[in-house]
C-alpha cells in the first residue's frame, strides 16, 4: 500500500506504513504508550494528523510522557 504524501489525515494503516511497522505493531505501540499521537474521531473513523506524526518522528519518537512534556501548551 502506498502512502499518500499529501494526506493531512492518516488512518492506522497509513501511519504504520509511514513508520515502516505493521499495523498490529502500531497498535501495540499505542497500548504501551510508545505512540502518543492524539487520535481524531470522524464519525466511525479514526485518523491522525500527518503533521503530528511528522513532528513526533522528527523529535526522535519519544514515549508518551516525554512527548506530553515537550508539547505542553501547544
């Protein structure tokens, strides 16, 4: 599956592809607090802001507590 580079909102499969991990590994990361990006609910769908994912990766993929401290007030 190709990830659209211009998408503003990504579903879990697109985020996993972007991070080069499996979808199930992404969900494990979410459960363990290793992927702290806030999800958006749009009707019955869940999406993630591409800009948030990009910022998290550029910050070195910090765990939830460190990410929250880094982004306080944003």
